[in-house]
C-alpha cells in the first residue's frame, strides 16, 4: 500500500523532499489513501478487541457486554491512529526512498537520501571517506 501511494505521488513527494517540506501532511494523506482503499492496520490490541466483540456476539452476551467490547474496539483504533502519527517519521522516510528509488535508482537513493536521513549511516559514511 505504501509503495502504491509513493509511486502514485512520486513527483509531489520528490518536490516536497527537495524543498524540505515532506511533513506530517504526507502521513495524513497516506492514511486517507489507505482508508479509501479499504486498508486498515489493526494492531494486536485491535485484533484482540475485535475477537472479544465476536466472542461476545457468539455467546449472546448482554447488551452491556457488547457495548463495552465496542468501546474497547474504538479505543484500540484510536491508539492505532496515535501509533500511525508516532511512526510518521518512518512513513515519510519510506515514501521518500520509494519515490526517489523509482525515479533515480538504488545507488542514488542510498547516496542522496538514505545516508542523509539516518545519522548513524551518515557518520559511518564520513568515517569511511576519511579512511580512504
């Protein structure tokens, strides 16, 4: 899903990357795109909450139990959305790498994007260059 989104918006992502404006709106746009394509990431917590609701329904549990299960599902999905925002840096990085690699190839992606987006790799790269 992430690859499809990055390929569809390749030029926009690259322009945002070059102007240093690849911000959180891209995470939100990806989230909207995923929802429009009927994709939803369910964390293990959400999966358990859905299972709880299914079990409550199968056991013909009380209305109160069913409502509690639905409440747990809503809260778990809220936490999933928070997690998506927390993982925004990773998502933006992946979008940039996918779009860049598609347009310029693997070598340039590593040289111009990956090295500069990961401080530990940039540090190691500088050490290697000094060693030559």
